[in-house]
C-alpha cells in the first residue's frame, strides 16, 4: 500500500481494491522477512487512537493528541530500527495522519474517521494472517 492509496482511503473511504491492498499489508506486517510487527506494537497506537476517537476528534486537545501519534510511531520504529515491518507500519500510518491533517477543516473529522477504519483494517488483517 503506497502513499497515494493511503490518501485515497483517508479522503474517500475504502473500496474493494483498497481493502485488498490492506489485506496484503496486514499479511506483510505479520509475516515480514525483515522482522514482524507484534500485536502489542499495534495495540499501543490503537489504544491511543481509540481514546482520541472516544473523546471526540474535533476538540483541539484531541487533534493535538492525534498529531502526537507521529512522533510516537517514529520513536517505536527507532527503538527497533532493523524491523522493516515496523518501519512499513510507521510510514503507512504517518501518511494517513498527514492526509487527515492536511485537508480542509470542514471534512477533517470525516477523514479522521476514515483513518480509524484504515487502522482497524490493518489490525484485523495483521491478526488474520497470524500476527502475534
């Protein structure tokens, strides 16, 4: 899944082609030859994301918390710099965060909700393909 695909999902929501790419990404993250992404690594970010979603993304402090996921992902990736799956996950989610924040403010909450669905799909497919 490349940056353009991530932006398409965040801006317009999923379609069958994007879901198929997300399944491939989940499989790659679970079975990667350059390291695997663990469920706990995903869950750390997912927990933060769901807390933001529950409190309401449109609040400025939650928007800030969402922005701070980028350095959190960078830190996690830097701690395990040889893990290519973690780098791929960080890049994919960073592209998504950027896509949410870079658009017009009128549709930002909708883009955030689309990003949440992307994250949930990656998590589900990672688990379905044996991610532990």
